[in-house]
């Protein structure tokens, strides 16, 4: 059985009269690239807030690395690196920003400098010297990911890391996520409303809809398309008739993978 | 918590805001209270500077260079998401305020005492001691008023309510409490934070021990911190 690193059970959250989460349960296993998908306002960011302790929850439990105890939760949150936006200090360089956030995370002097260089190399900002205010959107996203990586976390949470990026930037982030997961063994939880993007990135998916995780599936579940197969036969005209009765030789049969988008809409009942 | 304080202070002293604000008050520190006046008159001028100008300046680096940056970036979210409790975040910010204001007062004191040593009229040892007590109490008053603004800062997660409220405390609170006292015919001034600080100033001026006042003053500050912690504990952190 897979070891769960994050588990939510029956998590509920209400903002005034609006119920954002209506009993969310999900499980992220060690080594996963877990894609949290759902339309804007579905509750993806609120789920992250619950995991990170940035918003008090009304009901339910959050477990990180097997612990639900408040004291241990605080300690275990130290194992999570997270990217939730690109709000840094305008007048500091990438290095100085990372130095500040590294200090906040309690990473000591010499190791902090080494870590800063390591994560800047991973995200491709090692040679950038200018201040944050001069950064492009792509560079800001990269710095956000670098900040999440500093301190060598076991779990990485990325909230819509490809927002506002061009196709090259999206591909770069996707490659970065794969590298982080494969090379450093970091479990990644990533959210997006761009389904095609996550389809190529994640190994497991949680579909968030109307305040619930409506379905959790693996990449394997997408493999076999239930309603359609492509068959090449030697007599196309008569194929339908003969197939049923007389066993016309099937020369080629291709099983297509359904897209994540199709699966998503099947679950939530949309178009 | 210590990591957050260290990070805040390192960042603040890398930026220019602290130094600019110190330089802004430097001409007043150097040039006011000199010339053909008595030592007592010099004390009055210097007390005015240390009780009004320095407190006005001393909190600004914390509001602008620490809180302002915090709200423009995700640094508080980073600290909390990394396992720091919200109570410790509030405490860390209060300690930032104490340290930064303390440094501003210390630098101002160094300039003033250097001036007293170099230029006339010279202060007596007793006057110097009294002035040192005034500086300590002005710092305590600054820290107290700063603490009283924290509930508003954490409620709105903005700097401006804090700055406005701080200036109200510094400039208007005496008149407000006194008018309330007159209208309601109750003696609240003596037990107010400001009244207690003034009582301590009077004790120091008479060469007496000010410490009996300190526990009551501390209770006020702790009360403000508890209120800030409660407000921040139910606050949603956006990102």
C-alpha cells in the first residue's frame, strides 16, 4: 500500500454564507505528481490553504506525513515547500529574496547560500542579477518555484504555476516538475484549470467540483477509452456486419487514451 | 520565530528606509537646543525631541520596511506555511518593533549625548541621568503605542491603519482621555497607559525609582498583544 504524505478527510470551509469546501477528502502518496484540477472557484486554492494552515477549517482533519496532531502538523509543515504566487520584494534580487525566505525558514548561513545557488540553478535563474521588479512573468514564476524548493522539501505544493506563461514557459515548468519529482524524489501537488497541461504532468489526479473532490484517478485510469476503439480491417464496407458474425480478421486495433478533459467533464457532468 | 526576526532585520537594514529616517531627524537632533540657553532649557528642548520627534520616526521603519513589505509579499504566508504559529508571527513582529525603535532611540541618544559633551550648556550628571530615564520611557511609550496599533494592522493587514492610529495615540490620546475624564467625572487618566508613563517620568524627574510603574504598563502591552493574536488567529491569509 502506498504511503500517504498528505491526507484530507471531510474538510469543510465556509466563508460567511458561501460553503467553499463541503467535506473534501483526498490522499497524496509519496512520490506522486498529484494534479488537482477544477474550474476557477472550485476550491483548489482553499484546499492548499487548509494543508498549509493559512486558513482555519470548520470541520475535518488534515494529516501531513501521517500526523494530525497540531504540534506535529506544525513541524511537518516545515517539510513542505510551496508556490502560491509571485509576490516577492521588488527591490531585492532573486538571490536576496531567496536569502530572506531561506532565513524565514530557519536555514542557517552557509547552507542557505549553497541552497540558494542550487535552486537558482534548477530554475535557470543562476545568472540573473537584476532586481525582482525587472523580472518577466516567467522569471517570477521560476523564482516562486525556487523559493518553494529552498531547504530541500519532501513535498512541493504548486498553485497554478503555469498561470500567465507562454507555451515555452509552460513546457519549462512541466520539465522542471518532472525533474524535481524524478531527480530529487519530491512529491508534488500541482493545481491547474488547464487540463491538457496537467494531463502531461501528473501521475494522479483529484477532480475538484462544487467543493468536493468528486473523483481521484490515476494516469492508468485514462488509458483505456471505454466507448471507442479504432479498427483497421481488410473490408471496411462490410466490417460492421461481418465483425459480429463471422470473425473478420482484425489487422490493427488501436486503443486510444481518453483525454483528461473528457474524463473531467464526464465526472462533473459538463460539456 | 528567531529566524523570522533575523530575516526581517537583515532585510530592513539592507534597505535604505531606516537610514533615511534617521538622517531626517539628524538636523533637529544636532541643531535644536543649542546656543544661549540654560542647561534646564536644553533639557526641555531635548525632552521635546525625544518624546515627540523620535517616537514619530522610530516606528516608521517597522511599518514601512517590515509590515509594508510583508503585506506586499507572501512572507507571512511563508512563515506560517512553514510551520510557525500565528501567535509567534505576531510576537516576532512586536519584537521587530521593539528592536528597531530601540535602535532609533539609541542612535538619537548617542547623537544627543555627544552634543551635550561637545557643546554648551553642559548637563550635570543628575540631568544626564534624568535624560537617560526620559529616553527609556519614551522608547517604552513608543513600544506601547506600537503594540496598541497591532490589532488594527493584523485586522486589515495594512500599514495605514497602524500609522494613523499610532499618530493618534502619540498626539491626541492625552487630550482624549482628559476630556473623557472631565465629562464622565471619573479618574481614568492616572491608570491609563499614558498616565502611567507620565507618572514614571515624574518619578524619574524627582530622581526616584520608576520600576513600580513597569508591571502595569506591561499588562497593557500584553493585553494588546493577546488581542492582536486573537484577531490574527481567525484572519484568512490570501495569496
